[in-house]
C-alpha cells in the first residue's frame, strides 16, 4: 500500500513539474516576443518621426 501511494505521488509530482515547467517556458517565450514587438514598434516610430519634413 505504501509503495503504491509513493509511486502515485512520484508520478503526480513528475507530471506537475513537467507541465509546470512547460508553462514557465511558454510564458518566458511570450514575454520575449512582447518585448521584441514593443522595441521594434518604438524603432519604427522613431524612424518615421525622423523622416517627416520639418513643416508637418
């Protein structure tokens, strides 16, 4: 009985760690993408504002 409970706990804990780790990795990738997009948008806005004629 103790062996079965220990095996079940080990498998459950392993699954929690595995899927939790996958969730963390996915969240890190999403944050990285968001930061990259914001940086590129800022660069595009700076480029467009520098190309505008002085009178407009």
